[in-house]
C-alpha cells in the first residue's frame, strides 16, 4: 500500500544556508555560490565575487533533476547555477527567505518514467502555472523509499528577472490545497494505470476513521522491544493497537450484519454502496464478504446433510434386489410396502455406507476457524506494517536534512579557513585588501555561527555530535526495514496457508 508523505520548509539565510548550495545538494551537481545553495541537488555551485564551491557530485541516489519555468521566466534560468545565483543576488536581507521546499514520498508502484510524469503534472498544475520556477530532483537509492525534493522561487518572475515577493503563496490555506493536490494527482495516475491503490492526505479523524495513531518508538525502545523488554512507548502502542482492534471488531460486526442481509450477487458492490474508497476498507469488506459466503455455503451443506443420509450411486447392472424381482400384487397392504422399503434402504446402506456428516462438518468448521485466525493475524500485521512504514520517510529525511546542514557547516568553515590563509599571506602594506579580507572573515564566521545555532535548535544536539546521531538513525532505519521485511515474509506465508485451507475446504464441500 502506498504511503502519503508531504512536508515543507523554507530555505533561508537565517539558518546559514544558501539557495545555490541547497539546489546543488538536491540535484547532485557541482555549483558555485556565496554560501549554501548547492546541497539539495548534489551539484557544485559558484557565486560571482565569492567563489564558494558546493560539490555534491558524489552524493549518489539522484536519478533525475529538472527545472520547470513559467512562460514569463528568462530562458537562461533553465541553468541551475544561473537561476539560484540570480535568487541570491536579488535578496538583500541577511535573514532573507530564499526558496520554498517540499519533500514528497513517491509511490513505489510507479516506475521512474511514471514518477517523473506525476512530478511534472503536479508541479505544472500547482506551481509553474501560478508563476513559480520549480527545481525538482528525484532521489532513489534502491532501498524502497523513493522521494522528491521540490525547490520553488518566492518572487514574481518576468523576462527581466525577479520582482516582488508573492505573499499569497505563504497562506496556510494554499499549503493545504497543495497537500490535497498531491494526493489527487497521484490518485489520477493510479487510475490511469488501472491500479486500485490510492493515497489520502487527510488524518484518520478527517477521514472519519475511528482509529488512534501510534507513536514513534525510536531506536532505543525498538532495540529493547526486540530483546523482549517492554518499554513505556511500546506499552502505549500496544494499548492503542488493542483499542483499535476493538473498534475494528465492532465495525466488522456491523458490516457483517449488513452483509448478511444482502444477496450474494451484491456483496462485491457493497463498498460502492457505502462509498468506502480506501484500500484498507475494501480489503476488510472483501474479507467479511468471503466469510459470509463461507458461512452460507456451510449452512447449505448442513441443511443438505439433514435430508441426504447416503450417497446415491447407480447400482451395478448385475445387482438384483430380491424384494423387487417380482411385481407386487395389488392387494399388498401399506404396512408390507413400508417394511419392504425399509429393507431396501438397509440393503443399500450396507453396500454404500452413509457419509460421516458430523465429522466432515467438524473438519470444515476447523478449516474455517484456522482460516480466520490467520486472517486476523494477517490484518494485524498489515496494519502494523503500514504504521511502521509511515515512520520510515521522516527518519530518512531527517538523516538527509541533517547531512545537508553538517556539510553546509563544513563548507562555511572551509571558506573561513581559506580566507584566514589569504589574510596571513598578504603583504604588510596591502592595507585595503587586508580590510576587505577581514570583513569577509567576519561575515564567514557570522554565517558559521548562524548555521551552528540553527542546527542545535533544529536537531537538539551539537554539530560535533552529528556523526554519532547519524549512525544511530541509520541503525534505527536498518532495524525498522528488517522488521518490515520480516512482516512482509510472514504475510506471504499466511496467504499461502490460506490458499491451502481454501482448497481443502472446497474439496470437502464437493465430497
């Protein structure tokens, strides 16, 4: 089942970043900028007058990058370095907002070509047609979590360049429209491809689902739970899961009661009548519909077994029953006829023993019980799987985001070190050049301080602790992926067992 993930943030100078460095990181390129614009695209970027190079060509995982322009934009903005240096040049404030960014999870059900098409359709419809320039990159390391970064300009653009900022793009209502549109565009593509999967931007409450969300366990709690040690977070999730199962059971009983009142031919259309569009609802309804069908079939068998006491098989040609060898006289009493009929039944039952209907019924009931025990386990596994799967994107994007900021700080520190070296090598009488260099060093140190402060506020750790934190997060991601794979394998095992049970059930039914 595809997951919905849509998150946004502002790329600004208050965090010690540049638009050029951010673009370079995301595209995996080599660009030059004043400070920080190259990180997102994985490039190496350069800004005139301050040759800071942002080289992310070794970043890896960038499978596609592209810039989409509105009709009013200069054609030269198709070049990533030209575009984001123009953005940097236009902004004068030291705390300027340089670009808006969105991160979206891409459905694994789409191949790369389809992912590119869904990105183009979404970006054109929501951003470019409104006058924004969009620079998007698709990241996919082959680990099952493809995603895209979208960088957007914040100012009106004309053939002469950037003008005033459009404050209408900052509204909460506009952001919510963009979130909804991401689900709508994906669902249109799912429909065009003939796939049943759908994504929903709404929360459980907004969807009308009576379900509580579980909380993120974290690395330490996950490791303890793996060892069989219960944690506070684990206990909380187990309580939530228990309450959700009780709610689901009540809802299933209500649906089952509705299904029992429907003719068999209407069971498949039940979800349409109730306007239930989510895949998980359809799966639940199909499970209940199958259960109702099995119950009805079993009831028919029981009723048939009450009236049929033996298997009607044709007699062999040489078989001869003594009591019907001669035609009966017309004066034979009704009592004698009944006695002869009973004797005939006894003779046939000796030749063809009656079915052990009670044993067959018990066996079929046992098969049915096994099937639905497995079904309950499967539904529970799928629910937990989907919850855990939703936890992965925030973790992986946190790793990527933290990695970007650490590399940005390293670039700023390297720049300051280069300026200090230039300052040391200046001649004694180069007073003006010394003054200019001192100012550059001061600005570089201020940017380093801003970047470090932002990192501490954003991640609640010191930048020096970042390598250890990144390692911890990567280990947490690995454990979670291993657990997801194990759940996936178990679900496949359950499905195979259910197929075997279904085959045995229908075999017993045909006896």
